[in-house]
């Protein structure tokens, strides 16, 4: 669950379904595309100069990474989107590493010159070079759709630093241990309310419902269903703006996303102001959630609202995607399912009736976590994230100019034969013992840029899977359901399954 891999969402701004229906998908956006090409014509020569010369002045032409920039403004975004829509985002990478360089290649996405760093060495360089060679980069469309524009600093470095500063205390082991019983109780309540009454359910939308409700509870102490819904509906609408043409005209998806984002900010501001007043009135000194923690540290209401939005994006979609595909792979591999079930039943047998899960119970779920990791290798919840070069630097013999964007992707290693032999084979044993080579398995980033929410995600996933496996057994209703990456993997039918109570 990389916390700010959300920037990768913007790579899907042009809403296309597949190569076969690409033209139909573009029909609603013809006006926008015309405007884009008019703009592209005006800025073409500036763009050409920028991409060929980088941030420098005169002198010799730098030895830029091999590759191509594609069409003006659009660049190679269309290729990236189509590969993702077909369910093979790694093809965008492998085609170019084969043709240009296995270390780094040049492309253009989002109208930006971009270097895609490849392999474990490329991942290590970017993760270790934070604030030395590169800094975090958040596209403006993310801020416009979900954050208060009056308070968002233009410096992604500063924003990222602030976000990380407030996560560690909230995610310390002593804090996480208190979350486990809450997660366990909420998982049971969710399954009882939204799964038990039915014979058939859709896993993906239900897992999103669970992770969003849990985040509301832990981040803001919001437990009322109607209040959660008041945040959930506009949040879902706002995130669709990540996958639309970013032109703010009435009737467009992006316009609706911006309006939804403003509504979220209004509701967050009201909630945070209410909590602030209660804290002052009661003389509260111990934080009960993340909002309390930030209030006690003196942050303004608007700043807290922006941070909470970032936390929701980071913890919600990625974890729900992981849960969905764990359910899917367990259905496909009965021998793996049986071994995971036995591990979870052993945990259950050691508990008193009604006793919630504890920290020590989670530590016993070693094979289940190996399965979860192998699922995230094959169906990564996030594709990667962007950086921006803050100085000219050299990598693998090529110059990356200041101002260029850098992109690391899980797909340069997760299905790479060099790091994972027979990479398409589902094999949880890859994660037993010492596990994969450093910087080759990176759903949570790595090194100094390891996602601070990794342990939170692990607890959330394992707690839910424990409750699911010890309550139901299931079969897929469509074993051949197609998967699209927009940009996270999404089953096109929501992963419908038939469920029945597990007979003990």
C-alpha cells in the first residue's frame, strides 16, 4: 500500500476501454481532445525544446535515456492506458526495456518528460535518492479533485514530508496493537451485515466498503453508517477524476470530481471543527484518532482535511484491491486455500468464544501473509509512483535533467524472470525464508521510502481474511472474468462469488 502511489492514477486520464473500443470510449471527449490538440499546436515548439534540452542552458546536448516522447502533450499516455486496460500493464515496460535499455528509458506521460527506472537497481536508486536527486511529485489534478487548492503547497517535497511526519506515531506497534480488536470486530460486523444474508456477493465493492468504513473509524472516529455514506459517495465520485480528461468544463467527469472534492472538504472541515471544539471544551490531552493527533499538534482544519484525504486514498483502494485478489487466487488454488484455512482455523481454536484477535494471533499467520504477498506480486494494488528530478544527475550512463519526472513501476521487477523464475506461476513459497531479492518486491516501496502504512495494511488484510475464511467458503461465478488496470487491477464484474457458511 504505497501511500502516495496515487500519482500513478493520472496515467489513465484518457478513458479508453480496449483497443477494439478505443474510438467509442473517446466519443464523449471529442471536444476535450480538440481543445488538447489546439493547445498542443500552440505549445509544440516549446515542448520540443523542453524535451530535447532539459533544464540546462547552452553547451553540449546531454546523453538522455533512449526512448521516444510520442505525440505532443499526450506523449505515450495512450499506449500506457491501452496496455493497462487490456490487463497487461507490464507490456508497456517490457516492450521498451527490450527496445531501448533494461536500466532506464525515456517516455512522455501527462505532457511531461519522463525517465522510467527499471529493475531492482532502479528502484533502489529512486528510493535512496529522495531529496538528493529526486523529490515526490503530485500532479495538479490530484490536488484539484480532492484537496483544498487554497492551502496546498506547490512543493510536493514539503507535502510528502508533512504527511509522513504524522503517520509514524499513529502507526507505532503499540498503537497498531490497539487497532487489531477494532479491525476484528468491524470485519465480523461487516460480514454479518453485508455477506451473511446473501448467497451471492461481489467481493470488490464490498471490500471497498469495509476498508472505507474502517478508515473512517480509525482516522476520524466516525462510525455512523449515514455519516460514512456522506463521505463515501462523493469520495468515490472524486476519485473517478483521476481517470478522466482533466478539463474542468460543466458536464465532464473531471468537473463532477472537482465538485465532489469540494463537498468532501466542506464535510471534513465541519467534522474537524466539531472535534476541535470538543477537544478544547473537554481539555482532551490523549488523541483517540488521527484527526485528534493532528489537532493537538497545532495543524489547521484545512491542512488536516488535505492530509486525511491523502490517508484515505493511500489506505482504501490499495488494501481493498489486495483483499479482492486474495479471495480470487484462493478460489483458483485449492491446495493453497486448504493450507491457509488450516492456519486460520488453528488461530481460531486457540481463542475463547467471542475473544477478538490480538497482536500475537496475527504473528501466527505467516503462510497467509506469504499468499498475500504473492498475490500482490502478480496483481499489485498500485503500479508505482512519480518523482521529480531536483538536479541534473546521471544514472546508468544517461543524464536525467532537472525538472524531468521519474517513474518507478512494480512491473519492472514483479514479473521479471531475473527476480522471480517462472514469473507467471502462483507460488507463495517465494516469500518463505529470506524471500525475494531486495528492491524486487515493491508494492510498499522500499528502503528509506518504505510505505509507513505497510504494517497497517498487513493487519487489515490478515484480520479480514481470517474472518472470511473462518465464516464462509466460496466459488467464483465467472472463473474467466476479465481484469483491467485503471490503474489498480479491477475485476470487470466486481468478482462475483457464491458463498455458503463454513461447516466446522
